[in-house]
C-alpha cells in the first residue's frame, strides 16, 4: 500500500515545504481568495500609474521651483534694490498659489488647483502623509478603475474643497472683524489682508477617504499587510487637531486687530501689505546672514530697511489664521 501511495501522481499544485513552498497556481488561488474577502488584496493589474506620478511630479516641481527661486535668486541679491525686486516677484508667486473669495469672484479658477500644488510652509510630517496617501491610494484606484476615475476624484475633490475653504474661511474671518464693529470700534482705518488659504489637501483627503471606505481592507502596498484604511489615521488626527486650534487662533487674530485699532497713531497705519512686507523682511534677514557668514560689513540700507519693516509689522494687524484644514 505504501509503494502504491508513493507511485500515485501528486495533485496539481500540491507540494511540501521542502519542495520550495506554494506553486504559482496556489499563489493565484490565495490571491483570488483574498480578493473575494478583500483582505490585503491588491490589483493584478500592475501598469504604471502615470496619472498619480504626474500629480506628484507637478506638485514636487512647483514646490521645488519656489524653494530654489527663494534660495538661489532672492537670497543671492547684493543690493537692497535687487532684493526688493526679487522679493516682490516671490511674493507674487506665493500669492498666485493661494485662493480667496475675491479671487473666485474675479473668475480666477486656476487658483483652486495651484493652492493645492504648492506645498509652502508645511511640516515634513504633513507632506509625507500627503505623498503617502496620494502614492498608495492613487495607484490602487488607478489600477482598479483607471486614470480617468482617479483624476476625477483628485481634481474634483481639490476644486470643491478649495472653493469651500475659501468661502468659509473668508466668512469666518470677516465675521470676527464685524464683531469688533458691532462693539463700537471703527475698523475702516485698517487695511486688512484678505483671507486666503494655501497648501490645501482636499483632493488627497477625498481620495484617501474614498479608498478607505471602498477598499479599506485592501493592501496599501503589494505584499505588505497594511490596510488602506490605516493610512487615513494621521489625516483624521491632523484634522481634529486643526479644528480645535482654529477657534483659539481666530480669537487671537480678533484680539490682534483690536490692539492695532487701539494703537493707531496720528499718521495712521503703515501703508504696507503684510505678505510683501514679511517676504521682504525675510529677504533682509537672509542677506544679513549671508553677509555675516562672508565676514563682510553689514549694509546700512539693508539694516535700516529691516528695522523699519519690523516696526511697521508690529503696528500692522497680522494675517488671518490658516484655514487649510
């Protein structure tokens, strides 16, 4: 009987651990079972996700270009006149990559997308989370549903969330200033900076939310037991934290505007825009640091301009709080 059992042919795909583990047929069977249960499954389609790569490249190139422009063009200015011209150009670049209610009323709809592509003034952890969600969830959705579906979710989520953020943030900030006017304070002398939002992640959040709800038990990376739904945990924590910090920041902004009204001198407030003045101040500080590192004497014009900007910014009301969340 033992000889007869040894002489029987083995069933297809039946191998022991000593024979090298599961065969290709067994792997395909396990993959089909995982796909049916949606437990750590992954699409068999392994085509290159060109749409996901294109979005990552566009955002990375724009952010890198802005960083290089500041580091190797603005900060390399020699005279104060050069610094003023270059900082003005950089301020215009940053302003074009933000969106506000008045911009949408003028029909400048391209700002809805640019505000999400430029990742300015963003922490490393937040950038890493956005890149991870876009890379993993974008690749998964593109391989399952195609490039058009993935682009529709990301671009549509970006446009809708950016427009909603611009209107809601503007209404909230203007409501804080209106509250001061209702208390009997005249806010007309103030030239308040228009509320704007930048470095938005609405499209990435929409993509991650869709994948977490629809493909939550699928693997985020092939061969790695990491569910897609787990990728949304840092986004949820960040959103909750930003939600609870937005209120106190808004009250601080309201108090700062009130303090600016109380400290208006006989000459009124300085006629400067906060964004451009802040960029020029940072440029003056960078120029002073470079001059100090080269063991050269400081320029009296640059030092005087920096001190004047610091004094003016103290008297000006601060920019509204970040409403990107």
